[in-house]
C-alpha cells in the first residue's frame, strides 16, 4: 500500500512536534466514536504549546465524550439550537479561551458566526480526496460506498479550512492510498481511516504553525 501526500497550500513547514508559538487552546468538535479526537488529545497531551482545552459534541450519547473525560479533557454537549446560538457558543468558547477549532467527525454544519469569529482557525477532515465525494450528505460510510460504486483506484483524506460552503474551504493537505477492485466499502473505510490516524494531528500542527 503506497501513500502519497498532496500539499495544495504551500505551508513550508515540517512535522516536528515541538514548535515555537504561543500557547494555543484548541476545541475539538465531534459527533461519534471519537477515535480521531482521542488520537489528537494524546498527540498534544505533553505539548507545551498546544492544549486540548474542550471537546464539544452535539450528541449526549456519543462515545467521544467518555474518551475525552478519561483523558482529562472537559466536555460539553450542545443541542442544534445551542450550536446555532451565538449567545451560547461564544461565551462557552471564551470560557475556555479557545483559539482554534478542530472538527473530528462533527456532522452539523458550523454556523456562520463561528466561521467569522475564527477565520482560518477552523479545520475539518473529510474521508475522500476533495473535491471528489464532498458536499451535503457525503460523510462516513456514504463517502466510502460512493468511492466503491465509482470504481476509484485510490482514495484518501483531506484536511481543509472551514468556510460557509460545505467541504469547500481551501485544502491544507491530502493523503492518498491505493485501492484494489476487491476492496469493499468497509475495507476502503479502514484504509482511509488509517491515514486519518497517522496524519491528522500532524496536519493540525501545520495549520497551527501557519496561524500562530
């Protein structure tokens, strides 16, 4: 299995874990199992420069909440109405002095007021090589099934800046992996998820370096 990186925005930064910048507090928004969230928390756990200060979920039953709490990270559940209420979200993020937002399997659309308050300070991961298989309704297994149905010979992950256009923000980095005709949607998912676990924290670090 060969992996190839596509850098669409020339950041000219390395992958060193120790970086010179001000202390940055990040909030992770997640809706599901939390494997990416847990991976990110562990990656920055001993960092002097980056702190995972808060995990937010729109689902009270999401396993991500328990994983975050076990790792000592505060959690908050927000309803759809609360997510879209500036008077709720902005004080919450200010309470934890949040500088940067990471989406890790977060299904609701981020409201415009948050994007305006955090310009080029919100990143998202998408389980395909955007612009392929992006947009409304394309998340999780829907993406991998579409990749399979299209007979793609490769897939991958994309990390991009969040804008009001769903999956339309500037690409920060992409990683790809080869597929075989025998690969099921589940196998495609496993291959793509392995890229997420390996590279998402590193790309977050790049984005933080660029921003701070």
